[in-house]
């Protein structure tokens, strides 16, 4: 696992961690806390797991006991995971933005 400052791992397009969070359109696994995003440049699909102050980019692997394999990490200053009272949901915020995702 390595730390990166910007860029889509598929096409190299310049993206920040906030750009990637804004590109997220689906909560693919609430238990693992993994979101799906589409790169606005190449339209490739990425899997992102937010954590306090960072996002992890990688992919869910394993069918019987899935886990999230992290390829690289991007810092995301002020990112917080909010406790949810709903199963199947994920809420995030920074000082300037708020995101809420529900598992389909």
C-alpha cells in the first residue's frame, strides 16, 4: 500500500480525495464500508473505503469471506465517519461537505 496525492489509478486523471468522494454513487458493502465511484475522466469504476482523515482505494476480494484490499491511500483532511442509526448506511462529512449513502 502506498500514499498518493492525486490521480485516478486507472487513467491518471487529476483528482483529489474530495473529487473521488463526490464521484461515489453507490454503497456496495455497508459492512466493509466500501463505496463505488466512477472516474469523471475515463468512466472507470473504483472502490473506495473512507476512514478518518483519508480514503483507501482498492477492491473487494473473496466471495465467502470478502475483504477490502487497499492499493493506495489518499489523505482527506477533516474527513469524519458519522455514527449511523440505520443498518446499511454510511454517512461522511468534512467541514464543508456531507455525504450519505445507503446500500441498495
